C-alpha cells in the first residue's frame, strides 16, 4: 500500500535527475540517489550514508543539502529500537518526519511568486 506513493515520488525524482544529467548537471545524480532512497521500505540511518557521498558531486546544490539533512533525519528511525515501537499515528508521524527534508525539493518559489501577483 505504501509502495505506490513511494514509487511515484521515486519516479518524479528520477525524471528530474535524468533531465539534469542530460543538461550535464552533476546534481542529477543526487536526484537519482534520492529517488532510490525513497524506495527503501525501512530507511535506517546506515542506508543514508551513501547519500553523503553522492551529495559531494554537487555540494552547493539544493539536492545535496536535502541529501545531507535526510541522512541526519533518518536517525529518527532509531526511536523504535531505542524506546518502543510506535503504533498508529505515531508511526506515521515518525515516517513523515524522517522524510520531511524531501519537501525542500519542491519548486515553491514559482508558486509563492504567483500567489503574490
């Protein structure tokens, strides 16, 4: 059930990555890596370590910042092992909080400017 939204997000990230790579922007590799990361069914922090290496390809890009922050927010996945397994809404909120940095990839600047006009 949760795989369909993850697959959609991964496809969108991958499409953006391919578009950037076609224009010779190294940042595209980071978008592809983030797309692959979204497909992990249980993204523990050690699965996010390779995002740091990929972020080094275009370190001043927004995607690199997202990859770095995502590697830290994935530490939230330790909460079930350290304290107790969350149930119901707590489990959903934990998953959302861990993936929240992906929101920074949304092109909100254009939307915001359109709202002001």
